[in-house]
């Protein structure tokens, strides 16, 4: 799609102005995907995971802050290339996609994602022309929102899309030798069915890896998804502790493996 320089400038001038909004309200339990309820007791891994793809750093920061306050997990990508890297190692419940980005635009990325994934996509556009909106929907977007917009409207649209999304059919158990990890309850059980003690961070880490079994997850991705403070080194420490609890020999791990220069991967039975 050809766009003039004037069109790009207009798009940047109308992106997500800062509205004086109140703190997001909590709405109790919603009929969204299984295991997703909006309560004060939700752990980070229970929250729907949103990928925000936008080249505007100010908009990304604003969206990330507001969505986190609205009880979502949020990963941000500055362009299509960064988004592809996250999609290789993480699972998302919904993608918020900017239509106009330098390099590969939102239409092209949406079309590519639709070849292999059915994850819902909400398209953001600064263009009011119906042709652009129709193009986004024809490419595979589930909904669109025209800038400028109220952040609360974005949250309501996201929740509406998630309510309409098909149920998650991912298996609830992952077996690791004599252990079984219950993804729904985030509980590690031994061969007798007795729960084994995991810290909150260890449970979040194991759930993230188990939910992406066989996929390499970078330290950066694990830091973001599991809300681990301290960067990559802190992730390494948590992995070492987790290995002591799930591996027959933590010095030569069978299940939680290191992929040099790339991150970690869980390979269950």
C-alpha cells in the first residue's frame, strides 16, 4: 500500500493523545477464555497476554502502562521484525497492531500471521478512509480502532474480542519424568500426586516454559512474561533453582535445557 509522507506525518500527529482518565475499574469475573478472571487474586500468568506492535515508543509505553493497570500481561515490539521474534517463542491471547509502520506494515504482518495462527488481532489506524479499514479486516484483523482513541475503549474492545475467542484447548498437564506439572493450578506433583513446593516465581517460570514446550524462550522474554526483576542474570538464578526441583541431575538437565546464546527450552516427556 503506497502512503505519502504527508500521510505518515498525519498518522504520527494523531496517535493516542493523553486523555485525563481515571484508573481502570475492576469488573469482577468475565466470561472470557477459561482460566481468565479479573480479580485481585490473579497471578501474572493467569492474565491474558497482549502483544503490542507499534513503532511509536511513546504510544507503546502508554499502552503498556494502561493495559497492565487493566490486568493484562503485556509484551511490546517496535516493528514487525521484533514482533516475529516474540511470536516464535511466546503465546499471545491477542495482538494490538499498528497499521502504519516503517518497513513491513501491519497489513503485511497480519497476513503473514494468519497463515499459521488464529490469534485475535486488533488493528490501530490513523486513517479514516473505509478502504484502509476494509483492507485490515480482509487481511485477517478481528477489529480496528481509529486514532485518536480513549484507552478505556481499547480495553473494552480487547475484552470483547477475548470473550468471542474460541476456548483454549492446550493440555493442562506436562510430564517431567516422575513429576507432573498442572498448568491450570500451577502445581508440581510427584509420582504419588503429592504437591511439591515452588515459589511464585518458580511456578510462573515453569508455566511459561511448559506453555511453550519445545520452543526456545529468550531470557528477555522470560523476564517480561514472569515479571522477574534483575534481567537475564536473575532468570539464570531462577532456572538453576527450578532445575534442582524437577531434574534427576540438575548439572546435566534433561528437561529444562539451555540453548547457548538464545535462552531456555522445556522438553517434557
